[in-house]
C-alpha cells in the first residue's frame, strides 16, 4: 500500500510540473519538459479560452523564454493557440518550433503573412482554415504531411508543395476559391 501511495504522489507531482503554465511577454506557455532539454509550447491561458490573443496584430514568437530562472526552448505551438485571433495580421515563428497542433490559426481572418519554421514536419488539420486574408505561404522542405482541411476556405491564390510532402489529407484545400496555381 505504501508503494502505491508513493507512486501516486510521484505521478501527481510530475503531472503538475508538466501542466504548469505561465505568461512571458505577449504569450502563454505550457511546460512540456521540466528537465534538460527544457521545452515549452505556446498555448492559450486556459483550456479553450480562445480569446487570449484577440487584440494582437503582429507577433514574433521567441526561440527561448525564461521562467523561474530556467530558460526553456519554444518547440511547439499548441492546438487552438491562436484560434479566432481576428486582429492578427502577421506572425513569425522561430526555427526552434518543430510542431503545431490542430486549428492553430483557425479563423485568423486578417492573417496575411506567416513564416513557417524550417524544422516543422506536419501542417495539421484545420491549421489555416478560414484564414480569409492568407493569399500565399511558403511550405518548408521539411514538411512531410498536410492535414485535412489545413487550408480550407483560405484566400490562397497559389501554392508550391515541396517534394518532401508525401501525404496530403482529404479536403486540405477545400473551398479555396481563389487558388489558381498549384506547383508540386
């Protein structure tokens, strides 16, 4: 019984470290690794609290952030992180970011400029859905998959898909009525 209680307490302590969130500059972060290498992901303040960045117009995500004396590398952007951020026009993501969650920029209707990092391998589903000002994007050579509805209803006029992409899921470019040129 004593071993079970000790194991339970260790799991609770570990899970609270992993779920720890904090604000640094304009963004909220969640610790994803609390041991070397220390990493965080950009997130929203609370679960499904979509409007944290609603007044943000331009954004530059830093490569590293410091919290409680520890420097963390920003390696991902969480699911729904900028969901319905309707004022955002441009965002720069550092090369330290290697993954994004689904619906990261869903319905960012003024987003017209974004630089994707060179290490990202997946553009998840619904990432840029309803980004009605996004007319072009450069997909880095590191990307292997474009998720379902990733660019659905965006304003893309042309896109170049690199040779590295081996999988494009269903409806990735659904209802992109301005899309006139696709280069593979």
